[in-house]
C-alpha cells in the first residue's frame, strides 16, 4: 500500500524497484494506491504483470473499507504500507484479520523544523502524533530507513526497539551505471551546458521540505565567485514552486538557474554535475545522496539528522546547518 505512484519520489521508486526483486525470490505482490496520480510508475508495474488497484482518492473511512475487502479477497501473508496515510489506513483495515502488518516510516515526520517550515498548527500536529502513537501499536513490525528515523519512532511514537528494523534503501549499480567523461559531456550537450561550466545539481520535488528557494538565494554567492556557474533543479512542481520561481526572479538568475521538471535520467544529471547540493530541511534518508556517492559527485547537504547519518558525520560530504 502507498498513497500514490505517478512519477514518484523516493518511496515510490523504492516500491517499484522492490516488487520485481521480490518476485525473483518467489514473492507475489499486488499494489494498492489510495489516490490517483499522473505518471508512469503504476503503468510500469502493470506492464510487468503486477496487479495495481487505484482507489481514487475516496474519504479515509471508505478507503479503509475498500482495503479491508481487498485483503479478505486476496488473503495475503503480509500487508506492507508506506507513507503516513497509507500506514494509518492499513492499521484499521487489518484489525481482526489474520495477516502480518508492516509499516515503513520513511521520514522524520515530527522534526520541529518540519512543523515550522510547513506552518503546521501545534494542535493539529499533536492530534496527528496522538493518532499515530495510538494506532502504531497495531503494527507487527515497523521498518525505518535510518537510525535517525528509528530514534524518532522510539522517542515520539514509543515504538519498542524489538519491533523496529532499520533497512536503508539501496540502488542498483547496474541501473546507475558508471561515471565517465563521455557520459558527462553527452548529458551536458543535451542540456546545452558548456563542458567548462561549473554545474551544481539538486534533485527533488518542488516542496518546502526540499528548501530549493534557499539554495537559489545561496547560489547568488556562487555566481559572484564562479562566472558562468549553472544550477540545475530537477523535480516535479509542488507546494513551493511559486517561492522557488520568486527567488530566481528576485536575484535575476533566469540565465543561471534551470528548472528541469521531472526527469527519468537523474543518474546522468548527477554525472554531469560538479557538485550535488541537497539543502532539505528534513529527510528520512535522502536516497539521491546514495546515487551521488555511487557516481562520485561531491555533495553539500544540510545537517538534517538522517543526512548526517548517510554522509557518515561529514566524512562523505560537506554538511552545513539547515
């Protein structure tokens, strides 16, 4: 179970990659999406033979009933839910059923920086936290991506350590490929970027969490120091798109900052970049950091706890305060 697929972010792409790998080990899977979303991931799974059901964005009680009915029909051994709403639906849908329930927590949802950046009212966050803490007791095993997320699960949601399992996301070396000058030059040519230009890359949907407007403000200093520097931001529009475009306009960086929208060639973009910049305010892991490390692109990232962990306390990238 997942909220939606579409073009997807880290959780969605992880699910799309996990199901074929499970199939190689004899595990049969089907997918339930709570909401529709444009993009190719659900069609990718369907074309590979995976059953994908999209519930159509119904009210949560109706979604619980629909999921419960599917579980009763399919009688799976395990129900695995990812992302908060899907996790909540799964907990109620599985009550009284003979099925194992696994929830994946993929973000530090209760980081104070998250509440501040999204402007979440204190009472609303407290209500969400209370519902989460109460219902997570219904889950058999809680999967988290990093020790940073595990710490929050223990301290905020009171999940017993024995119920937690830390399994980071991985990436396929075969899918990523290797760094080469030929690959770097080819993707730069396709983007119309000079071979000698200094290129900074960020990847992520245009949401407040990703702090891309902050990156644009910081990039002013780069353009003053390194003439001709280029900032590429790849990711679909989101709740911070207007703020991001305003920041570009404020500093008259239209010729230096390029918004690439969603891309299916992120690994190529990483190879083309001189620096990968990741200023996110909070993350559960930051899967694209693994890709940047694997492809040998230097990293500058924020000190969000999970990112510090992934970057080995700064040994694998430069860390700056959020």
